[in-house]
């Protein structure tokens, strides 16, 4: 079933969700030390954001509000959003083509009930949207228990944000860092413990 928000409080609810998403994006940029050109994978259940069970109440207005909130921060920072689709599309991703110019593109157009409302909003708002089956993102936001780990670089590190919900959906975040290799005699670049630097 798809949901809609029509009551008198809809504007207030959608604005609050937008604000939650923008706050989460700002906090993730700071915590993960993100920079221009990096990719954040976002899994999003619009159902969970309005207090429903994941996959049961896909709500386009909510997907759009979350996209707008995230993009209001990531966009000006030059950080790409990779919108993870739901399991009906095998968790494929919608992303700007310029973010993944050499990736193998697959052919699918997400819809609210086959891809999800957030991925649909991303597809409809990106300049040159493409679908890919996989990528390795630099950070991630999991809105409502959508499981984004398959699309993060190794090694994923949990990040606790002050903004721990978007709407009623639980929000989890992650950053990544390079692997340590070599064993006890190896020396390490301590700056890389915090993530991937901007070269």
C-alpha cells in the first residue's frame, strides 16, 4: 500500500522531516570528514519515517522531503547521494552519472512500490540519474533499518549522530577508513584512521 499525507498537519510533518534530514547530513559531513566528490549511500524507508513498518506505506511526499533535506546540505558541498532501492530492485542504487562515470549501468526506473519513495525522488531530481547494482560509498545513512552495509567501502565504522531519527524512523550512520595491513612490524599513517583524505 502507498501512503499519502493530507491532513492539516502535513506541512508541519514534512518540514520537520526535511529539517531532520538536513541536520543528519550536516552532522555526517562533520563526523566523517566528507569532502567534494565523495559518495554517501542512503537507504530510506519512508514508511518507517511516518511510523509504519518498513515496506508497508511508501509515501512519496516523505521520500521527497528527505531527499530535499539531505540534498540541501550535500548538494552545495559537492557530495553525491546514492539512493539505495528496496529489495524488489535487489538494493540497486540511483546515483548521478558523473559520480560513477565508469560503472556498469543497469536499466530500471524506481517507483514508490518498486524501488521506494526516496529512490524515486532521487531519480526524479538528479540531473543525469543512472542505476547501478553496486558501488562502494564513503559514508552512509540508514533511515529506518534498510541495511546499507553492502554498499560501503571497507572498513565501515559506526557513527553516532546527535540526530538519531528522521521523522519516526531510527537513523544509523557510518563512515569508512582504509584497512590496516601488515602486522606488528608495520607502520601506519595515523591520519588515515579518520577516513580517506582529500588529495
